[in-house]
C-alpha cells in the first residue's frame, strides 16, 4: 500500500513539474501580479483615500489640496473617453498619487515615469510635478498634470474596451494604445509635426519594442503615435477607433483590422504623418 502511495505521489509531482514547465510564462505572470498586489497593499495602507464615482484616490497628507483638481480632471477624462469610445465604464479602479519620482519609478519599474497604468492590479499611478504651481493653476504645470491624468485614464478605458471585445492587450499594438491615450491627453491642443526620425509602426507593436525607443532622445514615439491617431480621426472620423478594434476582433489580426477600416497599411499610415 505504501509503495502504491509513493508511485501516485511521484506521478503527481511529475505532472506538476510538467505543468510548471509548459506554463512557466503564466506562472511568472501570476507571481508578478501577486508581488505587485502585495506592494500596492503596503503602499495604500499608509495613504488617505477619497472615493470619486468608480475611482478610489489614494494620496499622502501633503496632497489633500490636490484632490478637488484631480476630481475635475477625472470628470473631464470620463467625458472625453465617452465621446471617443461611445461608452463609459464603471469597473472600480484605484489611483495612487505618488510623492516623488523615486517612489513612482520604484513602484512601476519604469524609468522617467510620471504616470503609469497597471490593469493587472487595477491601478493608475500619477506624479504631480511642482505642486505649488498646480495649486496656483499656473501653466504649463497645470496642463502637464491634466495631460498625464487624461492619458492614464484613457488606458483604463481602452483596457475595458478590449475586455468587452474579448481582445487581449497583446492583440493591439503599443503605438495604437499610446496614441489614443496621447490624443485624449492633449485635449485638442494643436501639436506640431514630426521632427525626429519616424519608426516603422510594425516596430512599435510589443511592449519590448516600445521600451527600446521610449527613453531614446533621438526618437519621439509618443508624438509619432499621437500623430498617427490624430491622422486617422481627422481623415475617417472619431468612430474609426471603434471600427478598427471591431475589425481586429473579426479578423483576429490588427493589420487586417486597420486596413478594413481605412484601406491603409501601417506603413502607409506612418508615411502620412
């Protein structure tokens, strides 16, 4: 009987090990999410909280006076996203206001971060720059904070849209997601033309590809992505964004979804900005 139990236990261990090997990416993702969740819990436990609609804002004592401004910008973000996506979402989400650059970079794992969105832990992180100027409503500081928050909230909305369409984050290129967020973030402010080298949009599809260019001063991938989205909306109307996403779902391929909606390939689009 004992021998039989040993054999069964050995088989179970082998099955477990095979499962881990086959699904090590899933395991890595799971562990990463658990670590992020733990770090988030530690962080928000020492902060104040203020609930605004479906959003919970966590902030240090020193940023209490920023909360009314933050709520006004969030209302603007909700309305602008509704205009673009023709729907709004109320899935609960958290917003953490960080005290300094070191803190937000350590939490997000991003260099030069002033904002981030992590859908795995339902969290937006934001760093107010020059708080004194913000409270005095001094441009461009007030505009930068607004742009940052609009940008990150748009990532939240787009993530919910992808869930609604049963699309994954990896089905949609990074330039498209960042471009939409920048489009909302700029809030109708006129932006100049592209002066830095244009990168093939197919080289800005994955997060790994995006990371190569994101902090390289020779390139401006945020501006390029914004100009690409701005061109699409100017030429085809605001509804083109939803059309591209729906066609991508039908075709199970973004490039085909883009072409079906605009008769443009990614290379033709990049040549149009």
